[in-house]
């Protein structure tokens, strides 16, 4: 399945049914009067967030959707049937924008959250126009049209922790170690081509979600590499783990740190205000002296806590998970209403 996280579609709610002009025609009921029914309401288009979907793939092949129209009213004051609503399910974290104006219309950011485009109202039957001076109105109104919109759907993954780092920083291996996720792992750049989510179990009933964001490179905020395509997925994370590999790829570890921070600052400076840890990965490849020297260099270059782990041997993993869990507990406690 392709990972589709941005797409344009056209939607339209249903038109309301027309009102009816009708008069009673029954034996022994002379001049029965008007009895035209109202039109039914047009169907609504409803967007609903669900955790059962993690891509906008469903809307790739069909980009036009319309709810059913309401039916016209009938005699004997029979109201027309309302049009059936159209339910469109999208992944949690989908932002719905008017493609023409750029206005954000909805952000369905939790399971079950919904946003609807109401259908048109049904027209009025001729009994509504009866008066003391006008006993036989031959007037009814048409149903109002539905609402047609061109929408831009953009998925922004919702995770507690975002993994940042240049290609081959060890993000996929780390995610596979701490969760049940199975991202693609390899020893070449851009192994990860789509974001991956994993759930880290702290203890029964307590967990947090980690997002592995595909590798960034310098110039990502300008469209280079895969970075710009997936930078949106880091916007909702509460905390970041900046993974740095001792293996060089275009730059040494400290230069990689400075380059990635520059990319985040260029994309959205507010991201640098959130809690962040710098994590030296793959320490199983280093002897003690080399590891300690590299950690000293990193601590001198950053103003965040620095930790060291090996996803292969498990060294430092438990401490890192405990530290992250504590920060998230404090953050959730602050956000809870008094």
C-alpha cells in the first residue's frame, strides 16, 4: 500500500427535496385544502477520524464524493425521505483545508472526532402558504442546494515522541527494539521511505507512541531529499529524540546535530522549544574511550540532555525509556484540567 499523506478531493452534500403542491381529493371531503408535503433534507458529508486507518490511500483513485439528495414531498402531507449521509473515514490527525482559500476547516485529531458538511434544507409544501385570504395556495418552494467544496486533506501523524536524525542514524532499529513496530532496516541511506509508528509499553495500562520520521538531509525545508515531504509529521510530537550515529554520513556527529537543528529552525522555530534529548546510537561499535570522548564533544555542542544507547545490545535503552516516560507524565499532568 502506498503511503498517501496529502491529497485533494471534491465533495458535495445532497440537495434538499422540493416541496409539493397538492390538494385533498377524498370522497365526502369537499374542498379538502392543501396537503403537499415538505421535501426531505439533503444528505450530509461526514469526515470521521479513526485509528483503523493510517494513510489517505482510500482517496487516491476516487477524488469526487457526493451525498444523496433529499426526496420531494408528496400529497397527504407526506414529507420526502432525507438523503443518506456520506461517511468518509480518515486517519486520526487529518487536517481538512479549503483548497481554494487555504482556510483550515477542521482538524480531526482524536479517534471518533468528526466534521460534517450539512445537506440542503427541504423545500416547503403548499400548506405553509395557506392563509385566511388564500385558501388554495399553488405555491411550494424548491429544496436548497447542498454545499460543494474542493478540499485539501493533509495527514499529520500524532505521536508522543518523534525520532529525528539524518539517514542511518539508527531510528528504525531503535523503534523496532522498543516497540512491536517492524520498520524497514538497512545499512544504506533512506531505508525508511514512510513514517512508522510504534507503541512503547511502559507498564500495564501505560504507554506512549513513537514516530520514526524518514531521514532528513540539509536543505530539507527547501524540498531536498525526503525531509520536506515528512517534516509535517513532527509538528504534533510532544518530545523529540535526536538520534546521532557515530558512523559518519556526509558529516561527523556534531556537525550532523548542528545541521539538523538548523533544518528544524528553518521549518518552524517553535519546534526547538519543545523537550528534546540528544541520543548517541550504535555505541556497541565503540570502545569505552572513544564513546566517552564522543559524548563529551556532543555535550559541549548541545544544550539538551545527552544519552547513549545500543539498539542491538540493549545498552541504555531502559534508562532512556524511563526518562522519556517521566517527561511525558509531567507534561500530561500539566495539560490535565484542574
